[in-house]
C-alpha cells in the first residue's frame, strides 16, 4: 500500500511530507549524470545496488512539504496535477490527513517545472510565491540548450499552459526573502535560473529543503554531476555545494522533492555524505491507508 504522509517537527513547526505519487524516467544515467565518467558512475551506482548496464528506468518520488507554524500553513510544491496518471495525488492525500486545500495560506513553488506547479490552482485561498527570475525566464523565450528540440518544445509548452491560470495570483520574489518568522526562501540558481530553496529554523532545529537543486542521493557525494535538465550546470554545482555546506554546518534535516527520505549531511576533507535522520521528534513510520 502506498504511503501517504509523514509527520516531523522543526522546533515549534509541525511539518508533513505528502506524496504526490511517482513517475518512471527512462535512461536515468543520461538524465541524472550525463557528465559522469562511466567507470565512476558504475561504482557509485553499485552502492545503491544498481548495475549501470541494467538500469532502464528510475522511479522517482514526488514529495511536497507542508509547514504549519501555528499561524500559517505553508505548502512547498504542488505536484503534477493532472499531468501524469501516476501522480497528482497531493490534494487527496492532504484530505486523508484532515487538511483542506482551502486552509493553505501560502504556496511556494521552488521552480516552474510541470511536476512542481501542476497543482497550483487547487489552493484557492493561498498566496502563490515564485522567484521573479523564474517567472521571467519561462514567460520570455526560454533557452534549454542541453535538451533535444522536441523535449524543449514539450517542456516549454507545458510550463506555459500551467503558468497562464496563475498570472494574477503569483507574487514575485526578488532575492532571499523571509516569508514568515523562521522560514526563508533563498535563491539557488542552476537547475533553473530562478530556482529557490527553503530554510526553516525553530527551537534550535534547522531544515534545508532543496527542491530540485539535488535530484538523486548520488548528487550529495558527487555534486559536480549535473542532471541534463539543469539549465545552468556550472551554477547548479555551486548551488549544490552551498546547500550541502549549509546543511552540514547547521545539522539541518535535509531532503528534496525527488529525495523524500529525511537525512542529515556530514562533511569532511573528501566531500559530503547523506546519513539517515533519526530523532525522537520524527515519527518514523509513514501513515498508510
């Protein structure tokens, strides 16, 4: 039975992870690690029980975050909406946890890819926050030089269609911004020009939510391997290292949209490592129905 949601705390903030579903991506090596030397990638995949020659698809989680501060309900990411048959389950899973979409005050989309903004119209009372650079990129003439022409047309067409209904509702953010006390959005360009991450602090606890700045756990140990969908791959490397350094220095809980397992980052002279997160404040078992 698919897991629906998971609770954990950041100080006084009540956090819930909701699954929006999953999606299977073909040719994952070329998608996630196109600049990785084949022998090094093979060694890295072995650590996850994967053979580089027998990895036809990568099944990715889509994971959204709800933070209840006691005064505000802040939803980070809105999932794929009706875009994919195996996703678009966010609202249903929120309702299963007793949370109405109408109760959400603020919606943050880290960037405008369809799997993140597909459900944005489903929260009628929420302010929708997006980085101004992100909006301008996708509503202008976006260039995606690392993608095939067909993929570029598909992606830009989908984004344009999904952004149109949001035109009057989106509030554009310039630079790093504290949206409510203890919760800040920070510019993390690379995956897209206006990508944002979320940092939360309460009661001495810290959270770093990376969106798609890191997509696979292997990117923690090899941040120089940039997914093919990173618009600015060199910039995305700098962003990954900055986020990993922040998480390691603060001891933050760390996860992303495609990396739903809560973890902590450690670092030494050889690089970064993702460790499973365990604490009495975390309710470890996912709630299933």
